């Protein structure tokens, strides 16, 4: 019986976490999305590593998803912070650099 348990444990695959894109509202793997974070200082920026401290929201690497999330104010609601237009423009420029 002990060998059966070991076999079952070895066959298990690790689940990849799913996150919801705020622009297109599709669940995708966390590694396929870009995290937008509101830092404890109140700044809004892209988090390429996914490990920055603060409140985060996920969007696809497509600029249209970012624009759709900003236009519908979904990103503001998720981050619980207003986002100025110059920050949105900076995020769009940074997203073009992210692969």
C-alpha cells in the first residue's frame, strides 16, 4: 500500500494558478499575464516579476486589454486608486517593451 501512495504522489502535477485579465475577462495562466501593481506608496506600475509589494491586478500583454480596462474603470476599481492619464501612457509604453 505504501508503494501505491508513493506512485500517486509522483503522478500529481502542480497546478498553475489562473488569473483573470481585466481587459478581455478571460482566465489565463498567471505566467501569461502582466501584473499591474499599486505600491504602498500609491504609485501604479507594471510588475514583470509578479513579486512587488502592493495590490495587484492582471492584464494580457496586449495594449488593447490595458486600454479596455482603463476605459471601463475596471483597473481603477481593482487597484482601489485613481489612475492619471500620464501613468496610463507610461504603462502603454512599458507594455510595448515587455515580450
